[in-house]
């Protein structure tokens, strides 16, 4: 991610031009901590973040710089922690949360 910068509109730039491609972030030990897809400088596609143990921490879809669809978050042990459903305009439509034992704690 060292070659990408952001302008005042939070547009990702590579060599001064809007970036299209996948950004990959790393933990200090060199393992992947996250990936984000960009198109014309804005997040557009799948984003994935990982816990230091390598398990999936979060996953969601972006469209033209806005969160869209369903975003899921997990505890380090793999249990679903939260699910956020987004409307087409990027606003949160619904949130569900679970305790680490799997019981639903918020609807």
C-alpha cells in the first residue's frame, strides 16, 4: 500500500491518477491483514480484513466508495459477531449482533 496516496476527496491515487486494482495491507510479521478492491480511486468490490491468527475478521461489498449489501464481522475464533445490511445509498438498514457463544444479543 506504500504506492497509493489519498487526495482531499479520499480518492486513492497511484502516480497521481485514480487507482484501480487491489490494495493489500500486511501485519508487521508479513501476513495479510486486509484487502480492498478499488475502481477509479474509490472502493468498489470486496473488502476483507483478517485477525492476526489468519481468520477472517470482516468482509463486505463496496460500490463507488459506499458500503453496500451485507457486511459481516467475526470473532477471532470464527463465530459471527455482527452483520450490517446497507441500503443502496450507503446507509445502514439493519444490524444484528451475536455474543461469542453464538447467542443473538441485538436485533
